[in-house]
C-alpha cells in the first residue's frame, strides 16, 4: 500500500485521553493488542483512520493518537466506506460491537462486506448491550435472560462468521480479548488483507454479561474448548494435542488421535480456499460438541471495491474527450447566438 | 382560408403533448423543444408524468404529458394554458381539457376514440359534447391507420409500427410551427445507429405526419414564433438535475478537490446520481448506497477524508438523513445535501412538485442543529446554486441543504454556457502538515470557521465525533461548554450571511404589494408580477434563494411595501419562518398544494383580491 517504513513503539499510538471503560472490561486488552499491531505494521501513523459507531467499544478512536471519527449508531461501516473510497491510500479501521454492527447497522455491515471495501472491521462481541445497560443483542443466545428479556429471549442469534461469509465475505477471523498475542497477529493480518476483513473479538462485559465466554478463556478449559487454526497445519487441539477435526460425510467430527487415527486423517486448514463450505462449518462450531475456532478462518483474495473504482476512473479518463468541466459544458448539442 | 390568413404571429405559444405513459410523449416533447431552441426561441419545459412506469393504459391516471412554452422574449414558465394539445387518446383529452386556451388546437388520433377507450377515460359517450370541445379547433386524424399505411412495405412487426405513432404527431406539429425536421432526424440516426430499420420507420412516419398536416392545411393554423433576441454566446438546453450535477463538478474543480456523491435512487432526484455516475472522466466517485442513511454517511466519510462530498435525495430521504446531518453539524464537516422536493408527506406524490420540505430542511433534526438552507429557482440556475452551496460548505465548514423540486429537476430551458474563469475560486481552510498540535474546534475569530485537517496529513491527527466536545476535541459534558458550543455553531451559520448577496426586487423599492417567493416558483411569480405591472398595479417581487441565513437587507426591502404576500406551494411554511424572523411585520399568503406549479392566472387573481381587500 505504501513504501515508506516507519519505526514506532506502542506508546506512539496512545492518545492523552483517559480511558473510561469499566475496570476489568475486555476492551482494555483489545486496545493493547491493536496498539501493538499498529506499531508493528510500520505504516506512517497519519495514514490510519479509525471509524466507530455507538456503544462501549465505539469510544475506541478517542484512545488512539491516529485520525479518528466517532460516528452515529450503526453507521460506521458506511462512514468508513466513504473514507476509504475518497482516499484509498488510508488504512481504514472500523470499531464496532454486536449491537452496532449486527442490529442497527446490519444493512451497512453486510453491504460493506459484499462490496469488499478495503477496511478492517473489528467487531467486539459481548452478546449484550453495554452502553445502554444490559439489553439483549442479536448475538445473545436463545433464552438469554437480560433486562429486556426477563423470561429469556425467543429468537435465534446471528453467527457473525456465517453472516460474513453469507454476505460474500473474503476475510473472517476470530480472537478472544484476553489472548493479546493471538489478537495482535490476527489484527495485523486483517490490516494487511486487501478487502473487507472482519475480526470477531469475543469480549467480556464484566458488568452486564460477565463470564459469557468464560469456558473459552479459562486456563483450565480453553485448550479443550477452542482451536487455533493455522494456515497449512492440521486442525489439532486439546491440552495434550490429542484431538482433531475430520470430515464425517458432510459434517465435521471431533476425533481422538491414536487407535489407528493419525495426523494424516486430520483436516488441514486452508483459509485461502474460495469455496466457503468448510469455512462456514469452522466458523459455526460451538462448544460443547466442537471447539470454537480462533485465528484466521477465511482469507481469500479478490478485487476490492475501492481499487476497482480507481481503475475504472483511470480507464475512462484515458478514452474520454472530456478532460475538464469546460469541455463538459460545451459537449453535446449547443448553438451560438450572434 | 387563404394561407396568409392562417398564419398567426405570436410572441409565445404553449404546446402540450399528451398520451399513455408508453406513447413516447416525453421524447416527443423534448425533440420539439430542442428543435425550437436551435431555431432560436426561448423556452421552458414541464414534463408531468405518472409515478407508475406503465400505468393502466387508456385511463386518466396513466396519462403522461410534456408541456413546452416557446417564445420570442424571455420565457419563465411552462405556460398556464396550451395553445396546441396533442392528445393520443380520449384519456389525454379528459386529463387536459381544462388546460387549453379558448380557440386552441387539439390534435387527436381518431383511431383511438373507440367506444371502449372513451368509456375507459371516464366519458359517458362523446368527449366533444361532454367537455364542450367545440370551442376548440379539433384536428382529427386517423394517425394509427396512416402510420400502418406508411410502413406497410417495411415488413416490421405490428408493435414496432405502432410505436412510431408519436413521430406522426410530431411531424404534424412541426408543420404547424414551420420547423424543420433536421434535428429530429439526426437524433434518430444517432440513437438507433445499430438499427437502420428503426431509423427508416421513424423518419418515414415523421415525414408522413408533416405532409399530412400540409395536405389538410385548410383546417390548420400556422403559428409563427420568431427567434428570441438573446444575449450573444454559446447556448445549450439544460434541465435542473443536470445543471445541479454540473454545478458540483465546477465547484470541485475550482476547489481542487475530488467529488464524491453518496446517494440512494429516489424520484425525482435520481437524475443527479445518474449524471455524476457518468462522469468518471472527471474523476467523480459516485456511490450508490444501500439506503439513504448510507448515502449521507459515506459522503460524510468522504468529507472527513477531504473530498467535496454531496448526497442527493427527496423528502422521504431527507427524513432518513436527519441524524447524520446532525453529525455533520456537530463535527463541522462540509457537505451538501440536495433535496429535490416532491409532494408529501410519506411517499406522497413522487412525480409531482411541491415546496413542503422547507420546515424539515430548517428544523428537522434533534438538538439545536442549524444548517445553511438555500434554494435554486430556475432549471438552469441549479448550476449556480449548486456551485454556491458547495462554496459555502467548503469555505465555512458547514453542512448546506440545497432545495430543488420536481418542477426544476425535470424542467429545461436554454442556458448560456458560463466560462469557468467567471466562477470564483473556492478556498477551503485546509491545514498543511506540521508538528504543532492541531486543535479541531479552534475558530477563526471573525468567521468562526474551524480548520480542516485531512487524514494522511502528517502531524495533524485528531478525533472528532457526535459527542459534545471542548474546543480541543475532548468529550465534555460540562454544562457551560455545551451552551458555548451550541451558540458557536449557530453563530457560525449566521455569519455565512457575508456570502449572501443582497435581496433584489423585481419592480420598485416601494409600492402597494410585495409578492414574496422562494425556490422553484420564481418563473410563475415573475411572470405574474410583470403582467400585473403592465396592468398598472404597484406590485413588485422579492424572490429568495438564501433562506438560512436570510439576506442582510431583507427587513429593509420589506419595509417599502404596504402589503407583504408570500406565495408558495405548501400550506404556508416560508411565511411562518418569516413571521418568526420579523415578528413586527404582517404577511398574507397564497398557497397551492396540488402537486402542480402555480398558474399565473391564479396568482394574479389572488394578488388582485388581496390588493383590493
Ligand atoms: S459496560 Fe461492559 S462493555 Fe461497556 S465498558 Fe463496562 S464492562 Fe466494558
């Protein structure tokens, strides 16, 4: 995207604003990981633009020292789209939450993904509305008891990855707030991917939905409940690295290694496969039954909207006789009054 | 009648083409208009069509009309009454019989006046009797039969044959007005360059119509409207939506910025998005958004990133954009929001004109949220006001709402092409790279304008957003800060008045009555005031293009007149605004809410009544 290489330390990306998230909120760790990723990307700082909507996570741009635009509820995808089309040289990020992106902003979100605008969407999924104090969201599980569902919700949640892939998404990754190391890597890959990259961050809201991802984050259980997918490597997980994923007919199946089952029988992760079938299955794995997939699940290269706009303009400019507005005003049928 | 008796010399003539919405009347009218413009007439057109693309055939609801007013001298309206009506079926007669001048000519396709069609149009038996059409000079021609006859040897399918009927009618009208066929034949050649058989059929029928009118000449008058004496220069015809689009292109060039349009298709504004989407050669980034909200939000993003950003819509879309307009006010980013008004509320009358979104433009947002509001007033001056709206937005870092309407958008008139050198430079308050801290809401002490630091500019990183901020850009809930910022934003808009030219009156600086208007009614009000003055009335006109802020001399202009009368196509919105701004003054009103422009006749009648009160 740009030639200039600049050395930064994470501190160069911190703003002077006091961070106002609740103590213990998962957002703090996400901020730390993104700051680290930004420093490691070695892109001139002024080229970053962070766009957000409304919600706890959307305060994010204030805590960075880059260009930032805190928008209105649900509209960050649209604002970020405009920023990127207007200046494709920028590295544009959208910070959003499950309410902001999946509910009020659902329309803009799916269309940004469909168009493959080169923006990096970091979606904080805590399965609850935090800023408005505890109502259910489109990712809350069926039956979730919240302030607006005192007897449990009666609706199915969205699976973020499935929605992204269904909307023709080319990049989908998942990470967990507390895993700063994995998160930093995933954010960097999202930034470098050309096209819309969606990263779902499983984030803990300590106030209104504490522990919603607990079994995926706890030291004792996480190796059994999650699998970190790596490109070209077999899909193996478990504390002892003794479990793997295999195709059983049209479905995925968890198998134990040994007893005749070897690494060769285990699926190898290919995030660059264009066919979305396997990626959808991986994105939809839920515990119990399956480990929850983390890391880059899908990363397929395809033309981006913003670059297609640029190349169309260049092509037409080459062939058109109209070079400026004066030419345009005089084009077509005109007559001289004498 | 001898030939010389039949020639009627006229300063101006109004022709209305009318038929089913599939009859090609819009094209017929446009071709006649362009031919007349090339001939040197001044003119103004007004298409009037149903919302349904193919409304039920043969019914009054499905009638599509195109009216053109051609004249020797300045023409400002499409004309109240038609001198010539082309009616392709009984429904077209039914829909228009009220709008024909006494003694006017009606050309009908008698083949279409079957019992069934007459009933469909809502007549009991005979239109001529029921609508007392014997007052007019009816030219009844078996157009369908003659067209079939003309094309019988070409081996075309019956549908294609019937489709050329409009060319027959057009040929007849060309004869009536002594116009030549060259422009139309050239048009057909370039339009159907890949289908020679279609060119041949249409040309043949066009000529057949012309010759038919010549043959039956004893029955037809010939109108003579000499060329207008207009200012020297290069001219073209232009409609409001095109003029508006081109005004933005001119502004982007003068500002040295890219042009971004984020819009969602909506009648009658879509033409602007279409026109600009075709201008990739001038580097336009046109974005057809997933909805109205995305239209403005992408534009706001593009504005943040340093483009001249616009979004275009009509009333229902403006409603959807309200929250984002508030964000533009709060972040003080330049953006132009175009509202091509149509009949409301809700979906209302999508293809009809109205001026009922003024209050929405001025106040339709949450919080204290003032924006600059402007209005174009003729199809061609949409260019000038688009340019000015962009200039104000960019130089003052404010959102501007520019109002047009269905009448201006689709209406067209000859336009003297301006030279780009005659337009002012546009100088947005851009910040260059540097190391001293950029303070986002620091203001020029005189104009209160903040500076514009575009992402990519080294050392100027900053954050803006919809939450209330201090001057430094820190989120703040401090009561005094909020009040201060609210007042600053309002005062900044008020100070745009330095860019607003003084209000000029047409007529005198004092008199018995000042007729007051705004936006698209200009032509009708001007023509009415002219005629009233010819009749000896002491009436003048003040027409507004700048609504917020109002021209600085407004009160002074008003003070010269006995009676102040506000005429507008709504239930009285500008009048309420003026009453708020000038509490001590008394205003009277003339209103119309029918989805149609005023007629000069009704304005004059109401003015006379108010004068005599
Ligand atoms: S409410 Fe929840 S999501 Fe919001 S800042 Fe507090 S802990 Fe974080």
